[in-house]
């Protein structure tokens, strides 16, 4: 997959339209976590060394095509100005008066930030008219918003298509994401272990089937594991089971057998009588869970086995928590898997918001080789799909 990178563009003194993911949590006008803003800085600095005539655009939340002040990007502009030491000119009415004029009047210490793209219904509809208003007056287009590449939205697809192929490129974040995630689908170093968890088999089936081509071990945790155990004829009490997904599980086993991938399921559990943070945690030493109890985390023997396999692997991908990690009593499995990944000498990749949160909670995020920033986008990418936002950046 050959896509255009930032380094392929001649950006000197050019006018550059930049799609970023500045969708940060904001409470009462205050940004509570600026990770996504700081993650955009390397690309911004790279461009700013060549031109200051840039306009940044992003969505924030889901205002559904309406102007809702609580979703304004204005606080993001303030933070960007602090971090970059520049003045950020905040442009609200880019649909009525395209940004070209402001762009031409920018002085060396100023850049533009557009108000929330999703204040306009044209954004999520990939409306060509809206895209034209965004792109008007710019020479080049850069997309560094990995988490939105699976969405055919105007700022991601229609606007990009208005630039000649050699003037569109991926930013540094997107470049890294695509390189790492496509590496996992080509020739990952063996043993390659895929750790899958989370709530639903159906959400992960595409990824699992695609990665079975290269994986050696598939370790299953989370609620997903109970559907697999049930399929194997194990009694799992009141645990969450997707009874209508047994055919999907069967196809995973068929594929795994054909490709000699070992599927490993939990051997013990931590269970509770109710789905509640304060529920009493009951250790279940074997596979079977009796009626009246539901499995909410993997048990200590499973943790040990999964950690050992992660330890001997050369490549590990983890997506989806091993239990209800939001409840402290049932977070241990996820935290220990994060720990095992941090200690492993393997090339380690974590995707999906919940597993990333677990790695943060375990305090080991900085010891993971790659943390994917886009949950939905990374899953679709790992299913082997060409994302609409990547397609427009491909070299022809
Ligand atoms: P997903 O978005 O599919 O990755 O699923 C993440 C969610 O699965 C988290 O909110 C977890 O609390 C939930 N989850 C993980 N393990 C279990 C379990 N054993 N029972 C119920 N929910 C679970």
C-alpha cells in the first residue's frame, strides 16, 4: 500500500489545509485531556518549518450538523496557541466566506483553525459543495486524523479529492499507524500473538479472520470468551453469551485449524452474582461457572498462561479488555495483560480505546511500541479493508 507522505509534498510557502483529530474531552470549557492536541504537534511543526499559511480542521463530538456552543473548538485553539507559541485565528464562518481571504492576510505568527466541522450537515454527508468551501484557496491537503479515516466525510474524502494526487498526503501520525498496522498483516515476526477481548464476537470477527493468516496464538478474554466456551460445551452460568453468534465462532475454529493457529480460552475466572462495581468478586478455579454467577474477568491461572505466551512472542496485538476493567475488582486481567506486554521484548501494539485505557491505568503505555489512536479505524484497517480516507491518499 503506497500512500503519499508529508515528505513527498513540496510545502514551501504553500497554502495547506490540514485535517486533524482534535476531538478532545472538554468539560465546562476546559480541556480535560490534551493528548490528541499534543499528538498533532510533530506534523504541525514539520509543516510550519515550511509555511505558516495553514488552516486546521477537526470535528469535536457529535453535534449532528447543528451549531452547539459546548462543542466549539475555541478552547482547542487557545491550547494550540500556547503549545505552538503562535496566534490561532479562529474562523467560524468558513462556509459563508471561504477562508481564502483570511489566509492571504495571515502574518508570520498566525495560523487558522476552523470551527467544528460537524456544525455543518455537509461534513458527515461527504457533501461536495461543503468540501469545495473547505478546500477553496489551498494548494495542498494533509490528513493526520487516523481515527476518522474509516469515515467517508467531506473533510476526509470529498475535500481531499479536490486536490491533485501529488498534493495530498498523510501526516506523520497516519503514516506511523498505517505502517505498523499493515506490517501486522504482512510479515509479522513469529510467534505472533493476537489477544482479543471486549464485549462482542461480532465486532471482532473480521479482524480475527484476517489476522489468522499470520497469527500463531489467539488468546481470548472479555465477554467474548464466554461465547467461545459455550461453543465448546462449557457451562458458563449467567455470563454474557451471544447465542446467535455460534456460527461465527465455528468459522473462526475452522479457519484457525486450517492455518494451525492455536486458540486459547480462559481456564479460570473472577465472577460475580451481579454486574456491579461493588459486587463481591468470586474466584472460580476451573472453566465451569455455575448458575447465579457471571464471569467478569479472567482468573490468575489464565493471567499466568496469557502472560507467558505474550512473553515468548515476537509480535503481540491486543484489542479489547480481558474483563470489566472499569470496575476495579474486575480490572486485574486487563492490567496484567498490559503489564505482560510492557515486559515482553516483542513488538507490541494496542488498539481500541478500552485496552489503551487499561494500559494507561496500568501505567505502562510508554512501554508499548505502538498505541493506535483510532478504535474503529484500526479495527476496519485490520480487517483488511481499504479505508476511504486512505484510498484518497494512495499513489495511483
Ligand atoms: P469492546 O468495546 O467490544 O472492546 O468491549 C469493551 C467492553 O466490554 C468494556 O466496557 C468491558 O466492560 C466489557 N466487558 C469485558 N469483559 C466483560 C465481561 N466478562 N462481561 C461483560 N462485559 C465485559
